């Protein structure tokens, strides 16, 4: 997704902007640009492609400038070209703007500007905004931004500078995150804390409908209607080294291998083994509403949706509560039936996915209790849900979600146990499950040690362009997740499904030598899975299996087996997904794909 970073202070702004953009690269982009104000002039530099292309253009431009804004663009309206890259500049060359989001009424605004004799030169929706600001400008940049935004429909996170007011950055937010970094005599604006964390951990999160003006002396915040507001200063909970690669070749590898630690962080302070209880402070005040829940609806997209699917099994199995999982993009437009006792749980690593946020708002509108299971602290979904549980798994930089997924599963498991204890789950059964849950991080540590063996297994099949992933019960969602991982970073076509479903058509796909991944861990459908494996083998398919340690039957049937420790079925997904994450990672590396920044993908899809 697009990224924004801005700075006002005493230092040279150019290196700060470039470094900030580099920390936002993981979000996915296809062009970048800067606008700097120095010596009374506004200098715009833009380039299609990577930030290195922008750096090459910048050279020694505006070394004296100490005020500027910058942007990485993920094209929505208009091709990824220099002409469409941000910052966009007003027709008189004096105002520059960067924008995340979509101006939905840009066509009518463009017509209005044409009627005023103001012509846009790019194919973007964003440009109408900077031209409109200039149209309203009458010596007060903040007011001109305010006036222009009143005519705008859509979503935005913007930062605006002007050579006529070289001592300020004006920012505004509606539907696209913005944070203010508070340094020592310097202030920053960004779409993501990663862009500013090396300068300060003190931040203020702007909410929808809020504006800010940053100057050398400080910042002030108002509503869009100029009503002053006071914002709480918060501490960003992750550090710079957590963002760095930590010796790994890719962020995805780092995040796969740090899952023992990230899961420990997710579980920390929440397990009460002796009492057979779970403590989740973020939803404690809604404990009674939750206990009376008649129906749980999980809503999310992508990997988070797969976590919801596991949550469905967990809540019905452990908490004996009806549960269903909905794609947020479908839920939001389906006019969903929300009745008394419905709890909607939005799952989102970024907390900014547009469809998931819209589904959450729709559920609130219809009177549901809404909970968020989110990683990014202070994100929109986290703030708009009635309550929630943070993952605390640290920043996830790789576009392919890995550690956030296993932390989502850990949180959903804890929520199901907590609700189950208010229903029919005995203290003894809960103690047994919780004590096993506490061992999961150590089990994950053992599984990731198989990475080299998994790479060699993948090497034999990496040229195959079609894979199947099959699982049953709790491992059916893991089959979907394994297929998604492989697809999104190695560009191999893969399909996941319930193992039994294969016979209803997809078995026609099985060709000689086709790789088929089975999750065949011990469970109540184990024998049926072995039968499905035979069906595939007898048609020439090659089996790669995830199996329970000590299981030699599967080893007789598979080309390769990736073993996971024996745990109760509800806890298996946190383990069985790990080999599939590694499988996808190694396939992508062997195919020389861009592991952390796969083509066409963004880390957080903040547009529909
Ligand atoms: C996962 O590997 C993908 N990158 C994508 O499906 C992602 O899970 C989805 O876009 C949801 O993102 P969120 O968790 O930040 O809402």
C-alpha cells in the first residue's frame, strides 16, 4: 500500500525522507517522490520504480532544505509512471501534496476545476486535491486544505507543504492512517510508525476527521471544522531492530523463524494454567456480553480469514458456540442478519484493511458487539472495535503473513478457552489445554529447524506449476493457508480444499508427478486422510505430508514428510502451518521471486 513520510526540524530533510521511504518499501509500491521546501523554493522529485531510481534523481538537490514530504505509490488510478507519482503539485508550482486513499468524487471535482480553467496533468484522483487546495488558497494553507477537504468524498491520509508557508506541514486523515512523531525540536508525519521509529517512539495517532499542523515549535490538532482537540501521546511498542532483517535474507524468513518468540509474546501474561483460566484484559469489560454470545461471526480477508476459519472450529469445539466466517468484502455488502447476542470478531494484522474495517462498521451499525484481533497498536480497526485483543507479535514486514497468522490462532484459541470456561469446559480440561498451549512456542522452535530439509524437498517440485493442498477438520483452513502462501510469493498456482472435496471434481486435476501436500497429523479423521492420500498416489500424484512425530505410516506413502509434535487437535494449526510457510518461502527463493515484496501485492489493502 502507499506510504507517507514528512519531516520538519533542523536536520537536512532529504536523507530522512529517503530512509523513511525505505522503511515503507515492504508495503508494496511502484513509484516514489519527494517535495522539499528550502530557500523559499519548492522542489519536486519523482521516479517510477524503486526508491533507488528516486535517489539517483535526487543527487544533491536541496541539501539545505529542512522541511519536506515523501511518498511511495501503489497505483490505483493511473499507471505507475513518474507523471502519476506523488507528490502532486499545484498549477502554480507552490503547493505539494502526498495522499493515501481514494478520492471517489474526483471526476466531478476535475470537471469543476476545468470550469475554473485549472487543468490536471496526471491520470490520478489525487491531483484534483492539490489543485483544489490551490483554488481555495488565500494566504492560509491550513484553511485552504480544510475548504478543499469539505468537497471531497472518499478516503485520505494527506500531507501538504507550500513554498509560500515554508514553516509548516498540514496533515489530515479520513480512512487512511496517519501518525505524528514527536522528536526533540523536530516533528514527523507518517502512514506507519516504521518510517519514523528511528527518530522517535513518541507518537500521536490521528483519527478520521482530524487535521494537524506541524511547525518547528510543535504541532496542533483540530477537527476538520477547526475545533481544537488534544491528543494523547503514545509510545510505539516496537524498536528499530525489530524492523531490521536480523541477519536473515528476507523479512519473511525472519518472521517465520521468530515465531517461537512472537508466540511467547502473544501468550505472555494471559495463561492461568493453575486456575484453568485465560486473562485477556482488552475484552474483560465485555466478559458478560461474550458469555451470552449466541453466535460468533469472524470477518477478515486473506490469511486473516483463514485464521477466522480455524476460529470457527475452535469456538464450536471448545466453547460450544455457533460460529461462522465471512469474507469482509462480502459481509459488508450482504446486508447481514445481526440479531441479539451476535458478536462480530474482525481479524486483521494491519488493522487497516478497508473491507474488514467496513465490515466492522456495518456490524456496529447493526448493533453487534464488535471485537478486534489486531497486531498494529492504534490502528483503525483496533480503535473502532468495541474492544479487542492485540497480537503483540511485533511488526510484520513481509507481505506474506506468517507470525501474525500463528499469533491470530493463539489469540483465537485463548478466546475460545475463555468463553468455553463460561460454558461447558471444565477446569481440568481447560488446564490440560492451556498447559499444552504454553508448550507451543517450543514446538515451533523444533519445527523451524527442519527448514533445510524442506528446501531440499521443495527443490524437486519447484518447477511444477500446479499444486494441491488438502486437509481435514482443523487442518482444512491450514490447507487453504498453505496454498495462499505458495501462490502469493512463488507465483505457483495452488489450491487448498477439504481433503474429501477432492473427489467432487478436483481429483481430475491429478496428473503424473503432480505435487499434493497433505496435512495428515493425528486426529479423528486421520484414517480418512490416509485414504485420500492413496487416492492421489494411485493416480500418479506425489505426496508431501505434514505428519505427527513418530508416524511412520504416512512416511511409507509420501515422497517427503515434515514432522510436527503431537498436540491436541485444536492446537495443531499453529504447528501444521509452519512447514507450509517454509515450503512457500523456499519455493519463492528457488524461483528467484521477490519474497518480501511479491508482484502486485501490498502489505495492507487499504483500498477496496
Ligand atoms: C497474507 O499473506 C496476505 N498478504 C493477505 O492475504 C493478508 O492476509 C490480507 O490482506 C489481510 O490483511 P490484514 O490481516 O492486515 O487485514
